[in-house]
C-alpha cells in the first residue's frame, strides 16, 4: 500500500513539473513581435464618396404661355449665350403690339393738336392784349366809353385763361403719350418673351417639351448646364473632415473610368453637416477631367490634408481604447512588453495613426494587437511597418 501511494505521488509530481515547465516555456519564452518603424514622406489623405454635379444648372422656360411652334435644340447639344432655343406662337401678342403702336401714334397726334391749340390761343391772347391797349388809350382821351375799356380787359383775361387750359391739355396728352409708349414697351417685351434664348454658354441636359404643345408661364422646357462649373460633390465623415481646407489637392476617380485618376482642388466646404449620416459636403473642382461629364455619376475623391516628412504610424487595430486622440499600445522596451499611453495625430486612409507623443525613449510599438499577454513578457522584435500577428 505504501509503495502504490509513493508511485502515485511521484507520478503526480512529475505531471505537475511537466505542466509547470510547459507553462513557463509557453509564457516566459521570448515572443516574436513585429514593430512599426518611422516612414518618410507620408501623405495623409481623406476619402470621400460623391457624385458629379455642376454649380450652374438652370431649368429654363417661357415667362408667358402659348403654343410651341419651334424647338431648335435637343439633348446634349452645346449652345451659346443668346442663341435661340425655342419659340411660341406670336400672333396674339403681335396684335397687342400693333394695338399699342396705334395708341402711341394717336397720342403723338394728340400732342400735335394740343400744341397747335396752344399756338392759336397765344395768337388770340396777343390780339386781345393789343385791342386792350388801344381801348385804354382811347378811354384815357375820353374817345370811347369806360365800359369798352373794361370789356377789352375782360377779353384779355379770358384769352389768358384759355392759354392756361391749352397748356394743361398739352401736359395731359404728353402724359398719355408716355403711358402709351410704356404700354407699347410692355407688349413688345411680352412678344420678345415668346422667344426663348440661352442665358449662358451651356449644354442641354434635358428637353421636356415638343413642338405643338401648349405651355404655361414657368413650365420647364430645357435644363442647361454650364460645363465650366462641373465639380464633384463628395461626402466626408465628420471624424475625418476637420483637417480639410480650401485649395487642398485631391484625386478623383470616376466610376465610368476606374483606371484614370484626375486632379482637383477643394473648391467649397459645406457649413452644414448631415445630421443623420454625420457627413460633411465638400466640393472638388476638377482641373483635367474629360470634356464630357455626366451629372449624377458616382465618383471617389481622396483629399491630401497633410504631408508628413517623417512619421511613426500605428495601425488602429493595435490601439486599445482609441478615441481619435489617445489610446494605449503594446511596446517593447529592454526586451520586454509593456503597455504605453500615447497621443495621436493624423490618421491615414489605410487606418494608421501618427504618434505625436508619449512613447518612451528606446521603446518600439508592436504593430499588431496582442491577446492573453501580460506586461513584462520577453519579446523578440521583427521589424516591420505593419507587422504580423504573433
């Protein structure tokens, strides 16, 4: 019985020793880890997804309503400023113009008549004044009765009043003539509105009507796009949009031309973010895009927000508790692992973060996340930018 007990005891001790030795071997042996190294000339870029748009896109139509008689341009045609695009049936409005022209002619004739009447009344007044002078001279010499002189004075007063009335009539008909000319100008303007012209050099994006249709004032006939104002409207995550500034360079890839990269610059930054998607709108002006662009086409943009001469970049997956500003990483110092709190700066589009401060001198940051590792564990370094999971 004692012999069997001793054998069991020795066997238990042997198993325990083997287990302890295995645990020590597995936990205390140097762990192979990959660490990040400093990189030169790193561009920090922000990714965004958007669509091709144009800053100047106008839906145009007539300011009056009538039947369409001509449509002179169609989809995808280029037009120049002032070019005739469409015309409405003008007969009714042309008649109104003719009527207004007749009104102007009548008012001008009325002015001539009123001015002639003024001239006649002035002549009568001059005759009456001469007679009045003679009557006054004769009355002073008692050659005529005093009543005759009084009648001559009355005739002068009546003629002067008639002159005032005639001059007032001239002013009235002159005002009426101005009103007639204004009415004519109004009718002529409406007649001009029966012709639709291009407000700027553009391309016809869409045509919404056909000849013969009766359109109302304000109905859209064409959509025009100024090709010089084509840009890409992109949506950037708010967490990455803080470093974007006007004038920064950008790369553009169109969905229809996935192998081509076009150059652009940040032309506008939206001052209001999307409250649901938490994105900011940024417009990129393209400098070498194709002549033919398609509104609404999907595009990818990468905006260069910074150029780092030298930087230590840590993969985000290797950072514990990262909040966009700080976090903890595993580092190798003096051959052993330790967790270090760091402050971070720029983030690259490949999910790496720039180390700003907090790294002890002589320490190297582990490039991959570690699980089940305790501080103080021996480590053997394999230098790498990204590193491999141990």
